[in-house]
C-alpha cells in the first residue's frame, strides 16, 4: 500500500524542501520505493536533486496537470527523473504559476493533482509532495491528494499564529475534499538546542498542539551542512552520513515508517 504525505507549511524557509529530500532518501535507504513531487513553481526540490534549470524541462508537473485539466491522456513514466540516490522525482518549474490560473476555471479543480498521484500509487511505497509556501489552490490540490501532512516548523520564531491558519486549512480540506487526511506530525527543524528561546518554542508548540497533533521526537538541528546539500544536488546521507543532521533525518524516517 502506498502512503502519500504532503510536506506543508505556508511559512517560507522552514525546511519543507530539505526535509522532503532527506526523508525521501532516508526511506529509500530503508528499502522503500519513493516518488517525490515538486509542487512549487520555485522548483527548489528539483534543483536540490540536481536539475540546474527546471524552467528548461520539457515535461514537468505543470505539463501533466495541464493535460489532466484538458482531459488528455498522459504516460505514467512521463517526466519522471531517476536520481542517483534511488528516489524518483516529478520536477516542477515556473509554469506551475500558470496552472494556478487554469485551475480557476477547471472542473473538479481541487482534484487535479490527486488524479495524477492516484495513478502513481501502485508503483511506490511512499509519495512525498513538497508544497510551496502558500495556502493557495496548488497546496489545496496537494492536501486533497494526500493521506497525511507533515508540518516542518522552524524553531527560531513564534510559529503559533501561522500554524493556526495551516491547521484550519487542513480541517477545511478534511471536511469538504479529503475526509481521510491525517496529521503525520509536526517536525521541529533548524533547531539550535542550546538556546532557551528554542526550548520556549518547543514548549509552546507542545502546549498548543501536542494534544491534537503528534510531534516527532526526532528534531533536526540547525547546521550549515544541511544547507550545503541543496547546492550539491544530493541528500545529507551522500554528503556526510555521519553528520548529526543525517542522524536526525534517519531517526525521523524510522518514526514515519513506524506510523504505517
Ligand atoms: P520555501 O518555503 O521557500 O519552499 P522551504 O520551507 O522548502 O522553503 P528549505 O528550502 O528546505 O525551506 O530551507 C530554507 C533554507 O534553509 C535553505 O537555504 C536550506 O538549505 C536551509 N536549511 C534547511 N534545513 C536546514 C538546517 N537544518 N539547518 C540550517 N539550514 C537549513
Ligand atoms: Mg521549498
């Protein structure tokens, strides 16, 4: 059975893309078949996996979504890129901004990405969707297509207000579009464990959300090494598998796999 997880937070720069890469590769290292979908017109996930200029790709997620909107057939393997570390990538580029506009008049506009994802389920154990930093129609499509949502939170600012908006959106999606969607959990990321401020934020998140949303025991430390992986086009496991960030993503992977 395939599980589809949206990596989502409308706050920018909280490590959605970095977590998608490292959780995805972490799962492959545990023997799983994994597809990661870039659902962001910035194309950061595609770049992080070595596609230097996603805007030059002939086929990417926007191409497939336009085909679905137009009721055209698409090939299952179309546009999929195999990465050296064993994950498959459906890349994305700036054309996704245009799809956002096409969706306004599309029939069943919230279900376009789900149509694609459901076709791919039989080939993978996990599909991870890297969402863009907004709660617009593309993100609603990602949430509608997913079995659960993993929320990375940066432990360096007060995230409580923004999380409320995200959670309200997830509840609306559950009510109207995808009754089965669950919370995979909140991932505390970019953590500088030595500061009291970080401790306060963890306490605050636990106090506000701990009852209703699982919070992962694994936390991702803040480290420049994590940032270097995107430029290198590989995961932290390839770059430095003994690094604490690699250890943290390995633990996170085990926690997610245990949720099966
Ligand atoms: P966006 O909202 O723009 O899509 P995002 O939530 O996907 O952003 P990332 O792109 O993964 O966030 O990370 C933002 C920046 O922080 C990047 O430069 C990334 O390399 C860096 N970064 C990610 N994880 C860490 C970490 N654990 N420690 C330090 N820097 C990190
Ligand atoms: Mg991103």
